């Protein structure tokens, strides 16, 4: 497996895992949402977006390039929004999480565009 493929696989696994945690309404997810002032009613939609991003990236690896690119763009926008929300609400203590997901998404976008 090449390094570029590995980056995308890590992004897929990370987003799939957090989507599962979102769908399961894990305590840490609910706590984070409360800290940044988001209603839990948004949780299914946010989880679905993360899961769709993971699936789109996987399809991109399987040869449907435009879906991989679209998924990576969507994830970049999603996590830019998450970082912005953390800054707006001054919740910095766990900024590493949306920041890491954003970096993985940007890296996956670069990989998808380079293929």
C-alpha cells in the first residue's frame, strides 16, 4: 500500500469511527456538542455526513475518482466548519480533534486530486 493510499485509508477509518460514535450518541460526542452549543438534534445529520464522506473516499480509492474528490471536499468543508465553531465558542481544549480530521481531509483531497 502506498503512502498516499494509506492517508486516504486512515481518513476513511477515522471518519467511519467517529460517525459510529455519533450514531451511538457516545458521551464524549454529546459533551462536545453541548460545549460548542450545538443541539443534539443535529447529530444524525452530522453523523451521516461523516459516514458519506468515508464511503465517498472509499469509492474514490476503488476508481470513482470524482466521488473521492467530492467526498474529500465535503469533509474539508465540514471540518473547517467544526474548527470555526470551536473558535467561535472558545472551546480550544479539544481543538486537536477537529483539527486532525481537517488535516486528514485536506491530505486526502490532495491525494485525490493528484491521482
